[in-house]
């Protein structure tokens, strides 16, 4: 809220004030032991006010069967709330009508106010709202903040009003231009006048009734908010938008059909023409049928536009749905492609084993983990025996078939957490974290036999396959601390297997003298 503007309002010398007689009646009515005779005596002191109240009570607006001749009788027949509303309404309208208008149309203001007040009381009767009199007065005064802003800002406020296409747009324009709106000003004035919440809250929330927390006060504010929209039907130059808004609100909150809503608007017009002269406000002889006839073409266009917009929104939603499906499909394709690229980047294309780069990274990481955990790690290096002879005798496609068969075999015998990789050429390797020397030797022999059992067929010829396997094992406290050393040891073991007649397993081991030398050098 604009605190500077609040101070200007509080300090304004021409700010509307609560008439003395209204204050007296309000104070007396709020007492638990209200004395009807005393209230009647206060009202009777003002003959003009008494006359207006009696004329109003006996008018069709209240539809009484018996004539009311005195204020005391009116208080008994209608009740304190109805008479209090009339007192406050008449005295405030009479007092406020004397305010000089600077930046806005004074007559339009009072026309809208009396239409809204009548609408509020009529709607309250339709929805069985027992506080219809409070709805009438709150709606009559809800836009008083406009009059206050006019007094404080003058022509500046007139320029703000000119930017609002309709009354419904006004609060947003005021907030943007002034940092405060007329509903907030009405709340400020209600506090200064010490009006009860049943009046102050609907006045403050006649543009946002859903913002009221108390359920009873929210219903009052909702009635007053709808009443303002009904008033717009009669005061707006183009009423089609206001009619559409009233129909939608009545359907949403009161469950009214379009026909029932139109009957309500017609009744509001008739009752306003009856009550407006009692408040010395001129509304002319406008009826709802004439307004509706003028607005029908626009309403039809508004309906068609709504339907077109709904169709466009549905079409847009369908398009978005298709786009979402396409994006989902593309995402799935990208995921597959990414997986394929990952496989291509980490896998040997011929054998399906991990490639050299993947092996190097895995061995370094696995060796580091085992070293920290104090666990062993075995490395098995396979070198296919006389592989060149296979290529020379059967051709390179036959050699490729042998490599694929061996790779498939190694993949079937390793366990979870192990790795099978192509080291290079006809050399393949297994990394077995957690496997000690004895287990590695047994596993290597099992692998050798599995390779030896292969029956690789190419061009209707069986190709025997044999392999020499070198085993090197990292053990806590052992001589190997780097992956390169382990690979070198496995390679030396392969060389020993080749020298030992091929198709066998050799486990790398350091002789006692060499082990002592290795420890000294370490």
C-alpha cells in the first residue's frame, strides 16, 4: 500500500465524514440493550430524513401490506437493521452528494452505487442471505474510495480512470498507477468511520471476495461483488461484457440458469427505478430488455469468440501433446543413441569385450580400491597360440571368428564385478578383484579348458583354438603397487607359458633372492 498516499488521505480537509445523526444511530444500534424508542427519537429530530425513511418503507421496495406511519412503527415492523441501513444510506448519500467532483463523473458514480445497492439487496433475497440490509449499504458505499481519491488527487485521478476500460479493470490500473486502489481506500475510510465488519469487509473486498477468510463475511462480499457487476450492466456503454460476467458468476456461485440470471437483472432494473428517486438519484428509464437487445449481437460475438478461443486452446493443447510425444520419442532415441555411443566408446567392436582404454581405467581404479581395502586382485592375460597360423591357413575372417568365439567364452565365465577386455591383437585379459593367487590359478585353468573346448567352424572346417595364460596377482604387502607393474608381470607369465610348450597356465612369482632385492629397492 502507498503509505504516502495514505497520509495524504488522512490529512485531506475535504475528506467525507460520517454525519452526526448517522453516528448516533450507529452507536445506539450497536448496544446490546438498544432502545428502539431512543433511536426513533433521534431519527425523528430530522424531519427530512424521517420523511424519506417512511416513504421508502411504504414503497414497493419493501413490499409491506400495511402502511407504516411512524419511525417507531418502522423499527417494529422492519427491524432495527433495515431502519439503520436507511438512516446511514440517506444521510451518507445526502452528505457525499455535496462533495465537489474534480476528476470523475459524479452522476455516473451515484447511478452505479444505487444500482449496486439495489442489486445487493435483491441478490441477498434470492440466496437467502439474512443480512440483506448490510449488503445494500455496503454496495452503496463500496466505491466511496473513488470519491476520496478524486478529492485527494483531483485531475490526476481522472487520468487514471481514463486508462481503465471498465470498472472491473479499475483496481489493476489504480494499483499500477497509484500503488493503491479504491477498495483499499474504502477500507481505510470504513476504519476511520468505525463501521462494523459486516460493512467494512464487503466494501474492502468487493473486487476480490475470495480473499476474505471468514466464511460469513466472504458470502457478504461475494454478494456485493456480484452486485457491482450487475450495476455495470446498467451503467456501461457496452453492456455485453458485463452481462456475460454476471451470467458466469451466477452460474458458478448461485447455480442460476441464463434465463434466471436475466430475470434477476430485469428485477434489479425495476427495483432501482423505484428506489433511486428516494435517494434523489436519477437513473432514467432504462430497462434490461433494451440493454439486452442492444448487447445481443455483441454477446453472440463474445460467445463465438469464446468458442473459437476454446477450439484454438484445444488445438494448441493437441499440438503440445503431439510435440510432447515427439520430444519423448526423440528423448528415447537419444537415450538409445547415447547408450550406443557409450558402448562404442568403451567396447571392442569385434569381440564385444571392453576395449583397451576401458581396461586401463578399470584396472587402475580396481587396484586402488583393493589396495585401500586390503583385498587381492588377479590379472589374467590370454595370448592365443599360433594365431598367425590360423590367419595364414584360413584367412583373416577365420581369425576374426576365433577372436569372437573366445571373447564370448570369456564373457560367459566371468562374475559380477570382474572385467573381460581385448588387450590388443590376439591378446585378451581378465581383471578379477577379490581373487587371490590360488583362486586365480584355478580360474585360469578353467578358462583355458573352456577355450580349448571351443569348436570354431569356418568354411566347413573346424579350427582348433589354444591359449597360453599368464597370471599376476596383487596381494597386500606384495611387490606390485601400480597397474603397469601387474600387467608387466602377467606378460612375463604369458612368455613363460609360451616357453613351457603353450596351452598352459603360468602364475608370476618372484624368487626369494629377487623378492629381497625388490623390497630393498622399494
